[in-house]
C-alpha cells in the first residue's frame, strides 16, 4: 500500500444542508469577501508506504487527520491531490456501524459485506460459521442488527472485516467499545492476519495496545507526518511531545508552588537503570500547610508508572526536599516527573497533578542479562535472579 503526496482540505465555514443556511451564506458572499481563508487543510503532503505483512499504527491527537486519512485509503473519501495505491481488497472498520446495515440480519450483513469486497457468495459462505463464532453471535445472527447492542455490532463488524481475507485491514479506535476479553481476541486476530501477509493499519489512543500490536508507527500532528519509524521510537517521541505540551500549559502556581526540580544519578551523573536516582525538589507556600506531596513518573500523560508520597508540614517560604530512589525500576527512555499536593486530612487539592520536569534514563538495550542491559518489554524493570530448583 502506498500513500503518495496526499493533501485534503475542508471548508472551515461548512454548515448544515438546510435552505436557510445556504441563503445566509450566499447573502454573506454577496455582501463582500469574508476575511481569512475559508479552507482548512487536514492532511498536508502525506507520503509513506506500508509493505504487505507489516503492522503500522497511526497515532496522534484528536483532530490530527488520522480518521480522514483512513477514509481516503479505504475509498470512502477522495483526496484533494495525491494518489493512493492499495493493490487489493480493503477491509475497513472505521466506525462501529461502518459497512453494517441496521435493517438486515447479522447473516445478511456478512454476505453483503463480503460481496462488496469482491468475494463470491460461496467464498463468503465458507467463512460464515467462523465469523459468527468469533463475534459470539450464534444466538443473534438471524436478528436485525438494529436490535444489537453497540458491543454486538462492533464484534460483528470486526469479525467481518478481519475474516474475509482483505489485503489491507484498517481498524480505527473501535476496539475501545469491546470488553477486555474481546479486545484480546481482536489483538490475537490482528496478529494472525498480519502473519498471513495482510497489511494492518491501526488507529488507537490505547498506546499500550498499539505498542503490543504494531511494529511501525506513523505520528500525525495537524495533518503532517511528524515521525515515521519503529513503533517504540515513535511512541517515545509522541509521549514526550504530549507531556512537554502538558508541562508548558500546566498551572504550576498552585498553593504549593514548585520552584525547582533537578535529578541526578550515581555520583551526580546521569540517571541510570536500576541505580540510585535522587530528585531535588524545591517548593514554596505562603502560609503553613499540612501537605501530602506526591511525585510520580510517567511516559504517557497523565497515568503514572509509579508514585511516591511524602507527608510534610510546610512552613512559609521555600523548602528544599530530596527524594532518593535506591534502585530506579525504569528501562532506558524519556520520562516526565509529575507532582501534586493535597491537604492531609481533607485531601483538598493544593496543586493539581501535573508534569514538572523531564527525566532521561540511560542504559543499554541488549539481551545481555546484566543489570544495565534491558529489553524493553514492559514499563518497569525488576531486578531478579533465576536459578534451577533442586
């Protein structure tokens, strides 16, 4: 699949398709030109290629252009300029009800969807039982889809899109509708279709699922490709940008103000995996406050990997604090320190939970089982020793 120099724009003043709205817009144009550009570019010079059998995740903030790009790839929408070459059938699950007609039964929807993909009735029928079993709809397959719950519709849509052997499988955020067990089934199925040579394009805000499923990441930001490469590197860049933006916009002037943050590793050097990490924190209050101070580390705002707490009676003025972590349980990477302050008894928020400083952890990424050699398979590092029993 190839996306070649794709641009897409929408009218910024596009409104409802009612006669009175058209009359109002026509009147405004007759009165004179409207200042500003009426067009908004949502995709700008998007260019990448995904070979068969590769699982690529498209990540980015809401409004970055992810869903628009997937709709263009699936043929639902046309680009303003550029070219899309898919080279085969596209199975797209962009919305829960995409390709599913509510007035038809589950069985009828499977048959029609398959024929729209170019399969014969016999080919679809050979997959029918497998699709219904995966979607867990054996007792509801003869019922009209309009009587399905949102979870049932999502299961049917995903099963149809994934089991009819598309050349390209597009999944856009819909897995958030399913329960945990079905999400795992979907992830397993996506791995199976990628293994069979299908190209997977996945869009999700669940960065953990993205990291476990995709091998390549494409970061869209305001319609531009900001990063394209190995999934771990792209996720790290995206998380860093999210937290840096959150830190820049955070109101650091709470009732317990953070005046300074500094981190250091062994002998005052860089912070290292499984070594001592010291955080020097200076806070200021204007009146005496009995405070619970929380410091956490995160790589995906705002959920921390871990949090430590310190109860202190802060006197007016600046107070210098030192947090020592004997063995930092983090693999190498870019993280952020977060801070929050709350009253001890009533838990009233003095300072909201917010990023306050970056934290870079260094170490070697190899299979060598030494303390400084880490394979990045999880967000924490645990120093453990194995031995043969008996």
